[in-house]
C-alpha cells in the first residue's frame, strides 16, 4: 500500500513541491493493491513494483 504520513504536517510550500513522481507511484501502488482484491501484506512489494512501472512509463529507469 502507499506510504502515508500521519501526524507530520509539512509546511505548505514543501507540500506543493512534492514530486509528481511520488504521487504517481502511490497511485500505481494502490491500483496494484486493488487488483489483488485489497489483500493486505504486500505494501512494500506493491510500492517497489509501482516505482518500476512509473520509471518505465517515464522512460528514465532501467526496470529490473
């Protein structure tokens, strides 16, 4: 599942400068979670796979 920051508010300027890539990775990781039927316990797996997918989509990463 996507990483969630709880209880740690970021300053407004920092929140606006979060990389779009991280947001995209979070969305893809959530999609992977949903495709598995919402089965928990694969959050790191989903996150790493989502990073690979996003790098591949953007054409700037060497997928494993």
